C-alpha cells in the first residue's frame, strides 16, 4: 500500500496528518501530473478544516498552472457531476466522509467524475515526494467559481418523474454536505419532507457522520413518532444512504443497495451488477430475479469503477449503502440512491418493511483483530493453508463460501488490523462462522509473531 493513500483517498486528523501544506503540495502535484495545464474542480464538505484546505489546494493547483473550478460546499456526487459538466480534466473532493469531525481527507477524481485508480494515486504520491513543478509567472492558473448544485438538482428532476403517491419522509443529513440539497430534491420528487440535522455544521452537533444504527437513534424515533413512511440517513458527504422503515427498523446498506437496484434495473436485459467481496449474498438473489449476474471485486470504490470500465456493467455498489449509477455519475451517490429507493416504494404501493421482506433474510457479523502490517501477507498465506480444502477466493484478502454462508478475512489498507466478516441465514450460523475466522486469524498471527 502507498504511504498516503488508503482504500480510497487520503484521510487523517486535520492539522496533524491533513494540513494546509499537504493540501497545497498535493494540488501542485496534481497540476504537475496534468502537465501544468487544464481545469480541476474543487469541492468540500462542511468540516471546520475544509475551507482552509480548499484554499491551500486551490493555491497549489493554480501555482502549478491549472485553473481551479471552485464548486464550494457540495456533496461528493455533486463534485463528480460538476467535474464532467464543466469539462474538467480532474477533480478534488475535500471530505472525510463518515469519519468523526476532527478528521478530513482528500480524494482525486478523473475527468469523468470517477475516483482515481491506484496507478494514478501512486503517480501523485511520487510527484508529491519528489516535488511538483511551479508554473512560470505568466502561466499561473485562474480560480473560478461555478454552481454545480443547481444543474445537479435539475438533472435529477428531469430524470425521475414526480411520485404518484406522496410519501412522508424524514431526512437526516448529519449536518453534512447534503443538508441543503437532499431535502429539496426529495421535495421536488413529491415527498412530504421533514428535515433533521440539515444545517451544515462541521462539528456535527446532531450526530456523528457515519449512519450506523447507534448514531441515527434520533431518526428512528422521529420516523415512528411522526408516523412517517420511512427515514433517510446520509453520511457527511452524502455518498451513502441508510434507510429506516416505518416501524423504526434499520435496513443495512446491502439491502438498500438491493432494493434500489431492483427499481433501477427492472426491465433491463441481463443486468450486470458489480459489487465487492464483502457485500451480502442478497445481491445474487436480486440478480437472479432480474435475470442478471453479480461480479465481485476488491473492496473500494475505485475497484468497482475499474471493473465497470474494463468489462462493462449496469450498476455498482458496496455494503455500506453506497451505490454507483454509471449512466448518471461515476461515483457513489447517496442522494440518487434515496431517490431510487423512494421511487420503488411509491410505485409498488407497499411499505418499506413489506418490500424488505421480499428479500431473503441474512445475518451478518463484523469483527477485527490487531495485526502488524508487516505480517499481513504471511497471515494470508497461512490462512490459505488452514482452509486449503475449500474453494478460496483471494480477490481481496480471503473469501470462503460454505454451504450455509460465507466468511471473509482481509487486512485493512489503513490500519494494523485484519477484518473478519461473516454472513449466514441465521444469527447462530453467522456467529459460528465469524468465530471460526477469528480463531484462525488469532492462531496465524500469534504463531507468526513467535517465529520472529
């Protein structure tokens, strides 16, 4: 793994790992990578450090000869949309997505609004380490402000018809980048919208940005107390969506993905759904109903985009509620995911819980264990020996399919840990599999430590 870039982009605590100097030098590195010319869109979420980092990034870009198209505070999908709309050669989103408020991050996008592939991230890092090239005084780039939010909103309005049934929807934007646009788009759709945590605030006073069941307890209570049809929870940059049904139950990101996919791909011939090795088997169930197939990749949004570009596809997504609609924008779009989900609820005339029950039930468990970075490769090889009698998928870490479920063990790209996920049709089955995986991991790690 490269030293700066993790699974997708760079992330760390503001003014410690992520500083204005880093942003400036990365802006210059990108400008150098682009040959000292071209247009680069720049957007940011409402974190307390974001505007500071944006100014430093713009300075780096323009000092290297690129024009900076400043989109202001926008959700990540709007940055992706704006990058393509304004014919930019690249884009930069300053966001730490679902991380706590003290964090920030930097993600790079290509001219089609898709995240940089690993190779381009490595090139940026190489230039950063060796130093970028400053432009001559008469070749310095220009900063220019543009509005991507209005055309993004209009494009969704043009794409999705107003609902025949007015649904009552509570929207929790986590005081993040989707606060000003997500409720408006759902109102345009014909929903009766109740907004909460929809005032941009980088301290995230309403709740932490990651839309876990623990963090969205306020939304759950609001949905049930107000007799709403459903609740929508976004993360800090609105590239993910989690749904709460009318009874206050939380649908996992896998199931949100599955139902949004059902709506989006109905009528599509032989749809190809791209997802990662860590996503629920419910996607195979949906693909079978639609007459399509599922292709699994390594974890990370750039891996989904790579597979789409190399072999084609109709929809892509991850288990966290992030869905990519390739004919819309080439990144995860939590707002469009919510729109597709709500459109499906309205057209079917069923409650969210009834639609959820149309999918097979699975139970998942997620655990982790500390593991030194230098041992991760050896641990995987040792695990391969332990499970050599099974059909092993080593696309990313190790995925093992059993008769009653699956188990995945993969090293983190950003932390000295191994993650262990299991899925089965019963809670006991998932517990049995995850304990088997954790036992094998613990044995491998300890035995390898003893050899050193």
